[in-house]
C-alpha cells in the first residue's frame, strides 16, 4: 500500500512551509502553483472580495486547469 498524501491548504504559505520544515512534514505540504496566486488577485480585484487559495485552485481545476499545462502554450 502506497503512502497517502494529505494536501494542507492555507493562505499562510510561508508559515506553513517553515512549520513543515521544523516538523519534518514537507511531504504533506501543498504550495499552490504561482498561477493560482495570479488568478486569485484577478478575481479579488474583479469581485471586490477575498477568496482562499484553496477555493481558487479548486475552481481552476474544475475548469480544466492543471499545473502541468500552465506553461505549455505555443509561443509561435
């Protein structure tokens, strides 16, 4: 049986990172892709309210976004 991964979502990414380092739990830390931060800033500016990173990332994934295809655009 494989090791299960638990994604910890937080808007305090730096604090979560250092806590994971101190407690030897980097394997359980989820840091969202930079695209998620950019999209969150855009939707917050558009709607005039706050959104969590988790909410934005789930919405992006529901629309078909994956962190694997974020930089595979053809630039020609």
